[in-house]
C-alpha cells in the first residue's frame, strides 16, 4: 500500500471517529443555549440557558452569572415518531418539546415568573435550536412573545 493511500485511510478514520463521538453527546437538551425573546422585533432581550441532565432529572440556570436564576421546572417531553406507512411516504419524526419555569426579579427587585414552552428543531445536529412561547408575569402584567435559543 502506498504512503498516500495510508494517509487517506488515516484521515478518513479520524473523521469517522470524530463524527461518532459527536453523535454520542447524550441528552439532546443538555448544554448552553443562547438567544432572544421579546414582544416585538425591535424590543428583544438576550437570554442564556444552561441545561444539565444527570441521567434522570433535567435542571438548569437562566442567565448564569451574578444574577443567575435556577430553573424550578425543566422538562423534555418526546412524542415518538412513526415508521413510514408505505413506500414513498416519509416516516413521522419524533417531536421534542422543551418546557421550563423560573422565578426571577426585575431591576426593582419585584418577582417575575417566567414560563418557556418550545419545540426543539434539528435534534440530530450539534447546532439545534428551540423556539416557542415565552411568558413573563410581573406585578399582575403578563407579556407573552416568541423566543428562540440555539445550542452553543
């Protein structure tokens, strides 16, 4: 076997190992997620969510740092897909729904209840994202808008 063929085989083996390692990254919601929510396209708030999973329970933190807020509820619900019913008909893919709640404080120290309910997209990819509904309630006023966070 020539040296160039051996090099090509070596490079392919390394790429295959890297692909397999990335595909085995574990629970799909685990990781750092970065994005925005806001009532209008011009009024957006940056959000960072760090989600962990210990094999049984999902937990996390909203906006880590000095004013980090622990997630009081964090859940990933998976609706199983279905195989193709026949030739030429695509299978129904599973749906990954992410839900979390947090109790934060506004700039004046008043309580803010946060509820996020979204759907995870491109689950098999490293750069998957979640988008859905973000609701914040403070002082009897509720604001609901869309949010989108992407895995970093």
